[in-house]
C-alpha cells in the first residue's frame, strides 16, 4: 500500500491524519500521567515524547482548552466547565 493510500484510509477510519492521531495519543497519555501522579508538566512532556515543554503546553491547551496545570487542577476538583476541544 502506498503512503498516500495508507494516509487516506487512516484518515477515513480515524477522522484525523496520522500525525494528529499521534499527538492525540500523546496528549491523552500525558493527561493520564498528570492525573495519576505527582509529576510536573515538563516531566510528562518529556516522557510522552516532546522535546519542548513549551510546545507541549501549547498543544495541550489547544486540545483541552486549558494549560496542563489548570486542567489537572480542574479535573481533580471535579469541575467540568471546560470541555476538551474536538480534534481538527
């Protein structure tokens, strides 16, 4: 299967490009790690594959609507006023 065909089939099946899907999985993993433990956003960013904590925070905010620390604080408090942004 050619790369273009794979990309087309992948996008049809998931609703997002392979790169966007990978980012989505990284951000989901990061959110789980932040909720589960006493780790910093910078540590988690590195763990899930980001070389820049700033880039991680920017992408996290774009996806979830809040920076990592504020999102996790909100989730731990049990409030859900900000819903995650849909993948584009």
